[in-house]
């Protein structure tokens, strides 16, 4: 589904690659946990997969098509959805509005309001908070809304950067249940960057980044 060929990345003015000569295949129906020490390149790799940045060398393919040849808006709207560590929600809008936006971008056909509300129900956001501006939600609730937005996109690939980093144990379990459910019920490819071994232990594949290379 997502294939990396000889991928390298070097930050501007740096003398050494952060990532170098990475070859790897990410497949549908699996959850991957990417681990590594701070500065190892975990989030950089996620950014390349999301096409928030481009490799210095090498290529990334989605279903055998170089992602640089796919319209950027189409790639992010239909094929890849991102759960940011910092949420990146539309903060002037409600939780419901944030999920509706994802449904609009993915061209969902049907009763959008009911569907958006049902997704928020699945992440256990209380009904009275569906129409609350996200700035008036707790950090854990905002993270769950970000997860709901990713689910609403119906993308083949879900990229999550420390999706449980700001959550307590109960909310962490709920978010992980949702991500695992996307794999089990919908055969999504779920790629999680995490430092938490408890999260990684639930993945099908654990990938460690060390000296800019992947080890499984």
C-alpha cells in the first residue's frame, strides 16, 4: 500500500541525513508502531508519509504511484489522514463542525450531521459537547475529536503522532480501541509514532528508528 524506496531526508544546513536509505512496505490491515529516541526521525518519517515534506532522496509510493505525482489535496483528503500531537483542530468551531469538515472533504454522501454525531458518540464525547467550541473542551477531549476527524475522512492510511500522549489511561484505551478497530473492521493501515511501550505492544509491527534506519 505504502512503499518507501531508498528514502533519505536531511534538514537544511545539516551535514548528515536524519533518515537514510530507508526501504519499507506498509500494508493494509496492520497497525505499526514507530519508536525511537528523541530526535531519531520518527516524526520526520511521519511527515514524509503525510507529504508534509518531501524526501531529500528516494521515493514514496501509494499503490505503486509516486505520491509526488498525486494531487496534494487529493492525497491528504482521500488517502492519508493525520492525527497530530498538537491536534490541529479548527478551534473557532465545534467538535461537530470539525468532523463535518472531514466528511465534506472526503465527499461523504448521506446524512452528514447524523454520521458526524455518531462518530463523536463512538469516541465517547458527551452529546452536549458535540456543539461546543473545541477551545472549551479538555485536552483529552480535543485529542478524541482529532481522532474522530481522522476516522471521518475514511482514508486508507491513518498516521498518528503520539495520539495518546495527553490522555489518561481510560481515554488512552478508548483511542487505541478505535485505532485497532480501524484495522480490524475496515482494513486500514494505521501508523503510530509513540514512545509508550504499552501502545507499541498492541501493534502488529514495531519499528525502531536508530541512526536514521528502520529496524523491525
